[in-house]
């Protein structure tokens, strides 16, 4: 999975995460992420990131067996999203 270092890495990382979660048997989460990225019309990136943050916090706090590497990448992805939400789009990379 993409090493998420900035807000520009979030979209490609989510794109990679969707099929991985589906392959691991977490179709519900995979479908929700796909829906939020591809089928919902957001008024701002912040609005999308708020929704993605909710979904990813749910995955992160659940008992899903996604393995340590994917867990680490998921935590980094969530950290970048949360930093963007705290600092606002003007201060994000």
C-alpha cells in the first residue's frame, strides 16, 4: 500500500485499500469506502475526509484481522486525514 505522507496520498491509498479489504472478506467496509469515493458528490474535501475518517476509525477500532502491515498503513492514513481536519486545507500538504 502507498506510504501515506500527505493529503495527496489519501485518494490513491483508499483506492488501494478498497480491493484489499474486499479480498480479506470485509466487503461491507470496502463497499462503503468505494461508495464514498466514487458515488457521493461532496461539497468539499473536508466533508469527504470527515466521512472517510469515521469509516477508517471504525475499521481501526474494530476487531478486523487485517494484519500488522495493513494496520500500520491504515493508522498512518487516518493520521493524515485527522491532521488535515485539524489544520484545515490551507495548512495541508
